[in-house]
């Protein structure tokens, strides 16, 4: 699969930065046979409505944390430019961020 390494690095950095800021300390990464990466962590302060806005430009979970609200929005834009997808879901106080690139060779 051909992928922009700099863009992928920025996507992963933005995801990990958010985990550091907002998780309760746990973090898990799963790589599936399909190439999909699933990042998860406990995030009891979130809800399904909030999770639905995580990739919106300038949206921040907590305004007081000096966050611009651009990290996950940029990650989504870069991912889409490389024909991938990134999305989040929330189950039982756990935030899951899914990242998958489609082979366009």
C-alpha cells in the first residue's frame, strides 16, 4: 500500500496526543488482519453525542486544556486524502478510534 509516511505520522501523533490529554491512563492499540488499527481507552467523561463531534474542526472536549480542537480534524482530513477512513465509537465508557486505509494501487 502506498501511503504518505509524514501524513500517517501526523495522524498517529494526533490520536496519541488526544489519548494523553483525555484518557484515564489506559491505552490499547489493536491491528487487525485487514490493516485496520483500533485505538481504545477509557473515557468516562464522554458520551455518544460528544464522540460524534470529535472530528469536527475546533471542537474540544474541555476548553480549559489549551487545545485548538484541530488535531482529530486534521487527522481525518489527512486520512481522507489518502483514501482512508477514521471514525470513533463509544461503548461502555470506552472510546474507540478506528483507522483504515484502502489500497488504491
